[in-house]
């Protein structure tokens, strides 16, 4: 694999000066594709240039994945060999963790300490974890009557298109690539056109670790050009999309022509219900973490904070005080808690929600402006607003930013109604010291994951996905088996079988 070239002497790791596709294990030459500048959100400097892949380039990548699946060794390798290679991928990622974390930070503006400390080990472990599932995957047998035995075995599905978002590029790409290939499929991944750097390097490293060519191919470009060509390509058997709900609908339409298997991990507007008997300090820290982690750009954010009236004033005041102390700054700095928004269009959209909040009668409690002290960069002050009711757009729309919206409720019944009055259903949070109450409420919130008395925790084996417009399908142990394998039922008689003598002139008995 060619090595990336240095972009700046000031950076501790090489930054490729050009991002192109990786097909058959080879980084493509520059070519004539449309070029998109990739910008560092911390200072708006040019990081690199992305060469967009058009339909012909996408076709080349799909053909490579197709050949690797149809005739290549990967789907047919003994599990032990695949396991060894996946182990090498994991080790290589860990050996390059500093470099990968740095590239991800440059591209996204997520604090480096967070990527390095919280995400890198998970990204590497995704490959081990997926292989563990594949390794222990067993079939089933059925015996409806004594004459027949039916066996269910699992086969890989084929070639997957994996479309990934920008808010956590490597985590979310690896979470899908790993199970996809562990079960013997091959894929073409398209990272977000805003954050291609770390996934580009990740795919390079996977090949350096020994992954055979063609198993994981990478294309780059805008969703409407490269993504659309990939999702609708006839050589693709399944599409796994992580991103916005509106895009998910387009992907489903594009994939419907070939009746491709589609998995959608979409947006959220999750309710964080804080009851009057909650552990106040824990709920406060939990509420702050649920909305402000990952620069507030996370699908499972607790972005609608519902507080019960008797504690509402005290809780909101304490929340606002803590928000004022949050350190906004350079994502490379070790004390930064919130970095810049990932790219200009997103930053401008987030700012526009401050006006939208005011128009809808919401009160700005804290923040609501560009963070002071920065000449450049997409820095937005962590913000909290108090909404007049759940119909305000700050309660309906996923803002995907450090932007918390408060609502005050009186009864549990009202809190549940508000929580469920949403197009989304990804996560629900409940804070109370009454376990019975917590369980009762949790079972009535229409969301794929409920977290009681904690901020975000992801049990990777449990199903993760959304009710309603938050998605279709689930990640996790069973979910990945269901999505990335096809069950095959094989039935065989266990002795001589009596069959109706069709076409012999004898009457059926
Ligand atoms: P997005 O929908 O804009 O883009 C996601 C990916 O799809 C990108 O690679 C993009 O280029 C591509 N794409 C865009 N239009 C396309 C089209 N017409 N055809 C094919 N591909 C297309 O999402 P985003 O802004 O990158 O990410 C933010 C969203 O992702 C938020 O809504 C967030 O909640 C969601 N998300 C969900 C999860 C989850 O697990 N549920 C995880 C992370 C992010």
C-alpha cells in the first residue's frame, strides 16, 4: 500500500494530501473526479482533498467486492484463518491508535482524549467481537415428525454497501464492517464526505494487517453522487446505512429496485425523564453527559430533558451553572470538553436553531451563540433552552449539537406521553430512585434502548436500534446475525418416504 504523504510539518502524523478510493487493496491514483476540500473544523484550514467517485468508480469497487465474494477466498476461508486475520486487524488498529485518533480528531473536532481513551479500544475490539460471534454461530435443527430432519445453517448474504455518517466516523464504520466481513460477506464502504480521513487510513491498515484484496473496498464522495450510485448498484445485495432519517428514506427507495436487504440506524430526539425523587446530582451529571458528549453530535443524545415540576427550577439552574463551566476549545487540547461543530453547514444549521427556538417561544437559558475567543473554527457555545411545549421545533427536530431542550411536566403519565410524542424512538432515559416506577415507565417508552439512572452505556451484545423513524433492524449479537447472514433450511427424510403417485393414474390415497 502506498504511504500517505505529509500535509504539514506541524502535524505529528502523516495526513494524506489526497483521499481517493481503495479498490482491490490499492489506493487509486488521482483521476479526474470532482474534488472536495476537507477542512479542519477547529481552524478552517485545508486538511486534504477528497476525490469524488462517480458511478463508474463505484462500479469498479462493487465489481471488486463481487469478485471477492463470488470467487475469492474470503467467504470460503476456514474460521480459524479468518479469526487470525481479524485478530491481526485488531492488533494493527491498536498499534496505530494514536495516529487514527489524531486523524479522526482533525476531521471531526471531537476531543482527542475522548477518541483515544474511549473509542479506539472499542473500534479495535469490534473486529474481535464480530469474529467471536461468527466463531460461535451455530445452526438449528427441527423435527416436526420423526420422518424428517430440517437443518438451519447460516450463509453470508453477499456484497454490502456500508454508508457511514460523520459524527463518529471510525466507530460507526468499524461497527458495521466488522460483522459484515466476519460472517463472510464483502463490502464497499462510503464514509461521510465531510470526514473521510480516519476511515481511509483504517481501510489501508486493514490491508496492511493481511485482509485479502477486495473484501473491504472504499469509495468517497457526496451522498447524492457516490452514495446514491452505491445504494442502487445492482451488484449490491444489502445496504447498511447509519445517518439521518430523511436520507434513510431515500436509501430505502434507492435499494427497493433490487429488493436489497436494508438496515437503517437513524436519528433520535430522545427524552431524558427526571423524576422528583431522582438522585439529584447523578441525574444532573447524567443529563449533561447525555447531551454534551461527543460535542453533542450523537444519535443517542438525551436532547429533550423532561423535569418534574417540584425540582424543575433547582435542576435547571444547576444545569445552567454547570454548562457555563464547560470548556469549549481546541479538540487537541487535553482539557477541552466540547470542540467545534464538524463542518460549516452543520454549524450554521445549529446556530439557526437558536432563532427557531425564539420564534417558537422558547427561552434561551444559556449559550445560543458562537463561542467567544475564536477567530476561526465552528465553535458553538453549549446551549440550553426551555421550550413552551413539545410542539416547538427544538423538541421535534434532531439538532445534533450541544443543544439541550428542557420541558417541565407534572405527572409520570404526562412525561410518558411527551416522551412518546415524537417521530423518533431511539433511546429513553429515566431517573428515579424508585425501581418499580422506573421499570413501569421504561416499558412504556417507545424506544429501542432505555437507560435507567445512567447516561449512555452501550452493551454491544444487546440489540441497538430504533422504534419508529429511528431505524429498521438492530445491531448487537442477534441483530448482526440476522442482517449479515441468510438462514438456509435444508430438509431431508430419515428413511423411505411415501409420496403421492402423481401422474401414474392411481388415485391419491
Ligand atoms: P446523512 O444522512 O447526511 O449521511 C450519512 C451517510 O449517507 C453519508 O455517508 C452521506 O454521504 C450518505 N448519503 C447522504 N445522502 C445519500 C443518498 N441520497 N444516497 C446514499 N447515501 C447518501 O447523516 P449524517 O449527517 O452524516 O449523520 C448524522 C445523522 O446520523 C444523525 O441523524 C444521527 O442521529 C444519525 N446517526 C445514527 C446512529 C444510529 O446508530 N442510530 C449513529 C450515528 C449517527
